[in-house]
């Protein structure tokens, strides 16, 4: 138990360490983007004009490496929805690259495989000697 | 003397034993099924997304001579040259298009599935191996990099092979196991600089295992890896002068949060869910620890602890270095930790004394991976930017035209790959004469009204978040590229400070689709 306790303490210390890592300045971007980039969410309140401006001027690397495009777009769409506006230019035209039915079939296959595995292993362990040694060299 | 014929159950019993001995084990059948599923997920959608900027650079480099390729890797790339050399040779056979280049990574990604099985089988059990393989097969992070024409799939395979032979050498430090470990570790080092963070704990564990004996085989293996490290050291030192400053634009704390989300849910790190990444990882770690502590036997716990120790060092050393100022931390660079983590998860999901809870955890993890994959597949926002679609929207050019891309360098290189007649590099002060100016912006931007005199909007189309507008300018513009970029702000706005400006000579040829 003391090992487990030590591990929990270690994880706690690491989490605290991570949370104290300073966020660098992000001067080149708008205040909205800088806020999102520093916190992965918006901590302040911004007008829809500010949000729209942030989306339209957001650099490609911020779009690529953070969640800011999604976060700001969701906030803006929420505001637009609340104010009764309709239509959102940010909505993309869709384009699934793997049809959902195919994915569902694959999921069922995976789940079926797990079930089969459990049943087969249980049956084998019940019938015969255990056959699960490490392979060695 | 005739022996009485054995009939009934007495005769059937040996036949059953023989049949069972000859039949493939359930785990092997499952592994084959998992590999088929993983291969389908990787190959069925291999060219569904466009090449993005890094892949476009790879595609461009595949057309260079071998000498020019090596020069380009040294000057432009931030990884050692092995992937580029292998991809260059591969492209001579399979081509340098989307399919040809990505097929190399896809084959490697498919090969990673049985490798994950072997690692978990070596350290824990066959059942854990099947679970680890299934996790690799459907994981969106692994699928993403199996479909990317960059070095990460090769990096993952060499790292996994290094880990496998380290585990074997840990059990039996024979020259053969140590030799393979050294070979794959050296190949991993020649593929990516972060390989060292995996090999470091592996080497320490092996040194601890052999104690004071220090067999000659291990010393030789370490020497081989050291030579490989020394060979890439000059590249590593010069690469620190490369434009890697973009990494530090994003706070380290945010990038650390992204690691568990990217590892588990792939591109959904671009969604608000990223803020729950560390909490989710902590909860998962607690469940795994509890399962292993309560339900695992000693040998399984030992194997899982070995994998966990390797994964922990592979993840934490780069974080500590980043905090100390040597910051090159992005989730994909930590890829070598993925297979050891899959081994730990496989062990937890198959503990003998808590099978139902373990199976439940496996189903939850697999379902989460698949749901994330579906979300990514259904939302272009989480996919690579659709530059191929943008190129199609731009269409053929009747005469010379300028294309102003508001996403800057992220747009320029993919568009150069997809559109004929655009040079790979242009000087901003180059003066050109064009009668058409096309602007590629965002759907959150809008056409400036009224347009400048002599400007006519020919067409406007939206493509997965991009707004593509074509303008005829009369009289034609005879301006430098940088000035054209500035003036584009009078057509579509608000405009960014540094757009990319490409010049396409007249071409009746439609962009590649």
C-alpha cells in the first residue's frame, strides 16, 4: 500500500508541476486567440464581432495545433443562436472519408472478436492445461 | 495378435488433442481478424484527405536527386534522414502521389499491429497481446500517422521493435536478442531524434538486469546505439537552429494536456475535450493500477511494470527538458511511448482475477477510439485541410494568375503540389503581370463591398471551411508578389498580415484530383 501511496503522491506532484508551467505571450494574435491559446478555453466574455474577427484572422498554425478554432466557433455559434441569427459560415460542407455503416460494422466486429476471445480463452482454460507462457528468446 | 479397435470416446480423445494441437489458437485467429480490421481502416481511406504542408514537402522532396534530397533534409527537415531515404526509394516503385507515399506509412502502420501483440505477449500474455493489437488497430492517433507521408509510422515501428527486443533481452540477455535490440534502436535513432528517450530507459533496465556481469553483447549493443546517436548528433545540433520556434508559441501546459487526448482520440485534441485530457489520463491510470493490483498475477504485474517504466521515462524526460528550456514537445514526438502504454492497458484488461471489469475497460477504450474515429471522419474540421478541394475550386487558369492564400505557408506548398505550373519557391519582390487574382480565405471572411474599380468577382465557392474567390482585374496587375498579397485585402477581408502569393502560368490543365 505504501508503494501505491507513493505513486499517488508522485502523480500529484507531477500534475502540480504541469499546471505551473507558464504560458508564453501570444502578442501577435487577437486577445480572444491569446486567451484561448493560453487556457485551451475562453476565460473572458467577448462580443460576437470579436469572436468573428478572431476566427477570420486566426493563423493556420493555431488552427492546426490548438483547439481554438473549435472553441471560438462554438462560442460564436452559441451567441448567434441565442440572438436568433441563423446560418453559420463556419459550418463545413461535410465529407466523411469512411461511411458510418462501415465503421459500425467494424465496431461490431471488434466487439464480437472480444466476446469470442473471452469465450474461447475461458473454454480452453477449462478444457486443457494453460498455454500462455511468455515466448522467451 | 490383433488389437481391439478403439472406438467411441477412447479413440476420439487423442484425435481431439491432436486436432487442438494443430488448430490455430483463438488468440492467433483474433490477431488475424484485428490485423484485417486495422488494415481496412488504414487502406480504405488512405487518399480521402489531402496532403497537408509537411506531406507536400515530402512529395516535393521525392522528385529531387539523392544528393539534393539529402541537402533538403539537412536544411529543411527536423528529423534524421532515414525515413526520407527509404521513402525516396519507395517512391521510385510506387510513385510520389498521395497513394504511393502514404502506402509506405500504411504498410508500416499495419505491421505495427502484430508488433504490439508480440510486445504484450512477451511481457504479459497472449490475451494482453490481442487487446494491445486491437487498441493499435482502431486507435485514431495510430491510424492518422499510418496515413501520413512523414516519418512517424517508421518511427513507431522501429521504436516498437526496439521495445520488443529489449523485453526479450530483459528476460534472456542473449547476444541474438541484444543484437536485434541494438539494430532496431539504431534505426529508430536514425529516424527520429526523440528515439533516445525510449532507448534511455531500455538501456538502464537492461544494465540493471545484468547487474555487475556486464556481458560483452550488451556493451557492444550500447556501442552500436552510441555510434548511431553520434552520427545524428551534428544534425540534431544544427536542427535546433531550424524554425522550431512555432512549438513554443503554444504553452507547454496546453501541449501536455494534448498528449493523452491525441494519444487516445487523435485529432479531437482540436476540440474543447482537450481540457479534460490530464484528468481522463489520471482516472484511466487509477483504474489500470487498481486492476493490476487486485486482479493481476505477479508475472503479469512485473511485465506491466516494465512497460510502464519505459513509457513513463519516454514521456516525462521530454517534459522535464521542455520545462528547462529545451522545448520540442509535441504529442507525435512522444509516439514511442504508445506501444508500452498499450502493453500496460492490455495487461490491465486481461487480469485473471477481474476479467469482467478488464473486458469492460477494453470495450470502453475500443469504443472510445472508434467513436473518436467516426467524429474525425465526419467532421472536416478535424481532418487535414482540404487543399485538393481548394485546387479543384480554383480550376484551370486561362492566363497567368496570382493565387493569394491567407493560410500562408500552410497553403502554399500543398497547392503547389496539386496545381500545375506553380514554382516551389518564389521571391516576394518578384514582379509579375496577371489578369486574374484568386483569394483563398476562410468562410468567416467576406467579399469587400464595393470592390475596387475594374475588379469583377468571377466565382466564389466554399470548400470545407475555405472560401475560394476568383477575381478578374482590368487592367491587369503588374506588381510584386508582396504587393499583390497586400492588395488582396481589398477583395476579401479581413486579411492576415502575411499571406502566401503563388503565381500560376496559364494552364488549361485542371488541378489534380
